[in-house]
């Protein structure tokens, strides 16, 4: 009997998605790939993101050769019809929800697909007659295993630290028997150093860079033509491509990071330098989220570097925490919290995103930290987690922007942004719109934090210590205005109560609130 065709999405591009083991597709199954133009029309994506995804898909198709049917169509439904030679009907009574295996595995399945990474894509596939949804790949923890862990911890809250320790023990990561290597699970305290003063860069080898090829040239021509014809519209600047688009490139980027950048990663993990946006970060979230790397191979390679004496424990633990901890945690909370999580807005923030932010207009912004970070996003579609959280996300939180719109912005503007990535990260971590389901407090700060952890305040027209006046820092003023706006809620939170009491010492609070209100959505 001929193997059933297997459909792979544009973020399922590594060899593990075609591995028949562990619930994978049939061995030597013919492959279907669909480049759906409607995806690019649906949102105004960053140009670099559109280029990267299409380049990665077309490179994968070239690698698969005659095994793949690669279709360029308006929608996924039209693409499937072209690839299979017939229309794929919807299941009788299909409503698109749930993951019931009995609904997904009727007799006569004609197509398989690994569990898609977005709820929209999963529901579309689940509603099609003859499509079997296989277990998710590209993650270390299965859905059923997480559900069991969550059931055991439901009364105590689903906190990252408990989950991370469970994953470490389950996968024997950085473990000496039953205990963590070095005697401590968490080395965050060692990984919060400010950048070295008087230096523009960390002085480590730069991140791995690809070389563009004929496929990239074809993608660029297509994007130029589609945009010129008015079919699609993008934000951000074009190329050159900065991230891996093939499995070989992704492995090169992983080796480069572990060899040249991992040793210095930990101590400066939270630091920022204007001229060194990557610092020692791996930037591997991009190939990981395209499916080009498997998370287990990343953390295992880092652990081998530590055990060989080539990388210090704090750097390796910080890297393992990002991938085996936070990435897995976010993936599972995306599914665990359900679709209603998307609409959470515990702080009742409803302000629209201003045009200068939507358009990545860094030149309109006076605040040096925000202008610098927004320019990094405009030019590359990437910046590391602290600028995302404490500069971009903090601005949105302090100004009361609609968390759903903020989530959409991060999804569109970051090359590693996908629905499952950004929904928990923004709604939960960045905007505290879930009211504390994911974190114990809102993450925002005044200018003092940015001043301590970066070189961004020195040349700025604002002063991080000033709350009012011509040189008032918008982050310092915004921080106190945010505490005032949500005083009742935050006073009842043990982690923010002390900061709220500080409002009583501010003699200039009325002036601060008036200045903040008058600024509105204008660039700070």
C-alpha cells in the first residue's frame, strides 16, 4: 500500500518532521508543501520575516526534490486541492475545535500532518475529511505529559520554575544523579550583570551569518513584485537575510554559538549595548521556530560544552533555561489556556498602537532606548528578550495599549514570532493582561533599570532620574503613572505593594500625571 502524503507547514522544515518514529508520518511518504499567498495578505508582516519563511520553505522543497509537491496557491484549501488532485471536503459537523483523536483518525485517511503550531491551522486541518493529525514535533515535552504535570500543579499555579526543574529531571539535563549540576537549579543571580562600561561591544565573535543564494534572489524578486502590484504590504526593511534558512545553515549557527559565544552568554544575558544588539545571544529561536533545529540537540550540545570545560555553568544553565524551560513552557501554556486567553485584558488597556510604533518609525522617537530598539526591529526583525520586554513591552504596558494589538504587532514584526510564541509572551509576561496566570507581577520599570543595564541613557535627551520637566524620562514618568493607574490592584500584590507605597512620597505626582496624559500617543 502506498504511503499517505504528508503535509508540512512552513515552520516544520527539519528532518524530524519526516521521521516515522514517535508517531511520525509514513516512511518515505510523499510530501506536500503549500505557499499560501493569503497568509501574507492577512497581516502586514515584516519584510525580513516574509523573506525568511519563503526562503526556508523553498530551500526545503529543493532539498526534497521529487519527493515533494510544492504548490503556490491563494489559500491552503486551494493548495491541497492542487497537490492532491481533488478537493478535500470538510468533516460532517466539523467545528474546528478540540484535539479528539477519534475525530482526527477516520477510516480512509488520505493525508497526514504533524500537529500544527497555531490554533487556527490546527482547527483548519482537524476540520478536513481524511486528514490525520500526528503528534507535535519540535518540542521536548508532549501534550499528554504536560497535561499530567499541570494536573499535579493546578492548585499551586503553573509556574516556570517548577516546570523547568521537572523538564531538567525528566530529560537528565545538567543533572548529577537526582541533583542539579553545581548544586543549584537556577543561576539567574549570576546572569544579571550590566554591560562592561566604556565598551561599545562585548568583543566576542559576532553571530553566524548566512550567504544568500539564487533562491533568496527569487524570493526577493517575488516580494518586490507582489508589493509593487499591491497584493501585499510589509513593514521593516529588506535583507540581507541574517538567519538560517536550511538545516545545514541552522547546524552551522548552533556550532558557531556553542563554540564562540556561549561562554560569554550568561553573565550579560540581560544587558544591552546600542552597537551590539546581539550581545552573546544565540539567535537560535529563529531556526528553532522554523523547525530547522530540534530543541533537544541544542541543549544537549550546550551541556556537552560545559562537561568538556568549554563553557561555564551559568552560561549553559541560562541557555538551557531559555529552551528547555521557557520555550517549552510557553508552547504548552498556549494550548493549556485555550482560545479565550487571547482576549484577556485584566488591566482594561484599550489604547490603540500609535502609527509611529506600527510603522517602526524609530526616527520619530526622541528616547534613545526606544529609538535604538525600534530601529533594530525595523532593520532586522529581531532583538533579544530584554529590549522586547523592558523597552518595547514596557512602553506598551505603561501607555495602556490594547494587549491584543500588541500581541499582533510582535507576531508580525519579529522573525521568530508565531502565534504560540507571542500570545503567552505578550498577554502573560509582557502586558500582564492575564492578571497573573503566568507571572506574579507586571514587568515594567523606570529609566533607572535601563540606565543600569545598558549604555542607552548616556546620549539620550531625557534623564532617567527625572520624572517631570523638559528632560523627564518617559519610562520613569510612565512607571509611576502605571502604578498610580492600577494602584488598588498592585497594592494587593506582595511583589508590587512596596513600589505602590512609594507613590505617597512623590510630591510631583500631579505634575507627572498631567505631563504623561498630555503626551498621549505621541512619540516619547
